[in-house]
C-alpha cells in the first residue's frame, strides 16, 4: 500500500494528477450543489441525516455534499482539497474505497446517535474521516512515507480533532466523531494486504529447522 505519486497510471496520467482531477471535480460538485440549493430556496439542504428516521437514512447518501450556507462550504473547501488529495495519492481505487467507508460509517453513526429532529449536513464527516485515516494508516502498513504524511496532517489538522467532542450546539460532533471512526475502520480494512505481506515476509525470513 505504498504511495507511488510519480508513477504513471494505466491511463497514462501520474497518480498525483488523477488525484488532483478527482478531488477538484468533487469540490466543484460541492459548489454547484450549493448554488442549486441557494436557487431552490435552501430546499436541497433539508435532505440531510435525520436521526433514527427511516426517511433520514437517505441523508447518509446526501449529507456530505450539502451545506448550510456559503460560509459553511468555504470553511470545508480547503480541508477537502488538501486531505482528499492526500488520501487519493496512494491510488484512486484505495482512496475512493476509503472515502466510501468513511461516508457510510460516518453517516450511519450520525443517524444512530444525533439528537432527534436534527438535520446533519456537511463535508466535515469526510474531513474528519480523512484526518483519522491519514493519521493511522501508516501504523497499520508500517510505511515510512505514510507515517510522514500522518505527522504532517497532525501538525496541520490535529487540533481539529477536538471537534469530535460536544462543543457548539449547532455543530454535529456526532458527524465528526463517526467520520473519524470511519477513517480508522478504512485504514484498518485497506491495510490488510500490507499486513498480510508483512506476515508472509516474516515467515519466509524465519530459519527452517
């Protein structure tokens, strides 16, 4: 699971360029959706995660791409770009798989635990998931490059992890917490090949009697 940002992909583009294109397209999508939400009179943003409501389950799909206002979206844009790029840099398939796991675990955890009659929206579910994923995956893979990225992420965004605790009444700490949980789950699941390879290498290095 080592990052190979300078190697060309099977499509001819280097991984870093593919990562930049995907995260750029996703960020553009967030801005287009917010523009449509404003044009609709904020009707789109009502489709977030409504806790323990059957209809609110659909919000798990929509919540990370919906925002309360432009200020909310602007605050999330730079972290999504930076962290999303770093997640995808180890390979698009793996990065997208990590994003999917964070999306589902973060959304479902929020649906289970958020206050009743609340509507949780925002890409911060993904942001906290990306932070946690980047912080811990190097410990699972024992990859020095990924450990170094984890240190950089901790310096830049480590203080944000206080957001997993209850703070402001209008901020979903549940989304932050379970997004981070999803990041750890993703790092664990997606490092299985690296851990298996490490075990296999150790068994090969073990002297035969």
